C-alpha cells in the first residue's frame, strides 16, 4: 500500500454547533492520509494521488460551515474517494483549537478512518 498525506493544514473556518461559532469562527488543524494499492514504481503523477488536489478538496469542504465536525471529515473523505476511485483508505483528522467549553482545552478532535 502507498500512503500520501498532508499534515497540519491550518484553516480559519466557521464550523460549530453553537451560533456564535458560525459567526466568530475558529482555528482548525487538519491531517489527511490517503492510501492506494501498491503501484510501485510510480513514474507519473497519474500513478498516484496528487496532494495538491487533496488540498483543493479540503479547502472547498472547509469553506462550507457545518454544525458537526463529523460532517466535515466525512465530506472530505467522500469527496477524495469520488475524485480518486483507486483510493482504498482515508484517514481524516480535524482539530478545533480552543473550543468554546468554558475550560482550558487545547483542542477537540474528530478523526474518521474509512476503508473502501
């Protein structure tokens, strides 16, 4: 298996259950891992997954506010699979920095691991 990843992508976005989260926004950090069947040797970009495309997908999904982080990671995973049917597995991890909890918390985290 071959894994292509983007780690620690930083976004300012407006995801959240509470109305104020959709107004003031928050900082998010995202990791995406995509696994395809072993295609070694990889001689052309078409033999693999273009991580620039992965970034474009992530950016588009992050731009649409969702009430639940679970919806965001599912949307990213689904869109990657639609664009790259050869993908066998995705792992998408999303951290919301300083979530509004009334307590000192570095981040909340939702991670979706999906096999196709």
